[in-house]
C-alpha cells in the first residue's frame, strides 16, 4: 500500500501518472491537445496526465491549456509545467472564435456554486458556452465533463443510475448540466461533431472532495449531515484515466459514460471510518432519505478497467493528509444538498 503523499507536488505526480491504457488511448488519437477550463479543480491534473502520456510516446509538443487564468499564481503554475497557456473567456463568442486550433479537446469548464438565484449565469456558462466550443471545434474529438447529477435520485439498492436511466435532474444547476450535454448533441446533429460525455460522480483529490468534507467535520467535532445518506466516489487519478480513455470513443451522437467508483457508500459509515482514524467520535445529524444521486459505472469499468485506488486507501490518505496539515482548497462539494440549488 502506497504511503500518503507528503507534499502537493508529490500528490500532483501521483494523480497525473498515466497508465498504459491512457498512453494507448492518446496514441490512438493523433494531433494536438487542448484542455479548456484548465484552471478548474481537475484541469491541471488532466493536462499533466496528457503531457506525460505524450512524452511517453516521444512527443514533446505542448498541451494547450485555456482558461480565464484570473489568478497569476495559477497561471504561473501552468507556465512552470511547460504548458501552452492561453487566457480566454470561453463564454465570449469572439474569444472562442480566436482560440487556437486543436484536434483533441477536453472541455472542463462550467459553474455550479453561487448560481441558485442566477439562472442567466447557468444558461450562459453551462449551456451557451459549450455550444460555442462545440461549434468552434466541430471537427475535433471532444471529451466534455458532465455530472451524475443529470440523473434522477435513485435508491442505493438499485446500484445507481446507468447510462440508460431516466435523465430528469432536480434543481436548476443539474438542469443546466443536462443543457450542456444537449449542446454537444446538437453539434453532433448539425456538424457531425464527435464527443464523449463524462457523467462524473465525486472525484477525490486530497485537497477537496466528499471524503475531505466528511473528514474535516469529524476531525473538528462537527456533525455530519446524513440526509443525502449515500454517495459514489472515485480517486481523481482513476477518474482522469477513465476520462482520457474515453477520447477514442468520441462519436456522433455522443458516447455517454458514467465515471465513478464501484461502491455505493453510506455517509454514516464513512464518518465512522474517519472517527476511527482520528481516535474520535463521529456525530451525525438528519435522517437518511431513501434516495440519493448515485451512478453505476459498470460500463466504464468494463471498458477502461476497475479503479486502482480503493476506498480504504482514499480514506487513509485523506485522514493522514488532514492530520499533517496538508493544503486544502476550501471548496466543499455540498454533496449533502438535495434541492439541487447551490
């Protein structure tokens, strides 16, 4: 069992390590690569894994990373990693029209938090923006990050929603995410644009994620809300590995795949796992509801392999990281929110 990363740099290397399957997927998709929305929570690691896979293939052209890059510190991080850095507003038609050409696109941009009373922001950023990108890169392969929140709530006994399940999301945010998917579906119809839509449930990076949300509350003796009593999680390195492996499957109409772990986790039990590691007591509040946002990722696991990092490993790493003062992003997932309003 691998020990807990001791620094952010070590964590970045661990998460972004490409598997042989990732390298094969990149080899199958010639041309240059661009990551849009690169400054978000997954963008740096997606960019790094692509870069490392390309270099394993003897290719040293830079991955183009595109975002607003409003933070000079974040921009410097990307420049130091030898990416081609392009600052652009992806919701502005003129900016999108002027973006550099690319053959393979990873679209990670969008908004979630602070939008509950701003439907126009959700429309512009989660529906209008992907439509602009899909038209600009209509000849490219596109992998677009979506969310398991596009499904209806389901019971843990069901094993989670499959790719064929009803898409009827609660809340304006989730509806806008379905609008994002519809933008790529429309591009497929209009231009033949090939895409893969990634319905991701709760990627785990030691600096944020559902496990960190629970661990921080247990560590500081705060109650853990269990009304959303169940969840799926997947290690960020595994999530990105499966996401990159979806690139050769981009198609018109879009290829759709759920990406998450194999287990349906009970939040109450995860809190107890952290309490054991902190030698403390977990306190919970609220009553577990019969349903939650849950996805079945059997399709991805059959195609791309089972996740390599186990739940126990993720819990151990998260607890150690927190106990030793590792960096956190201060961005809670709000996984416990059932209304869909953020």
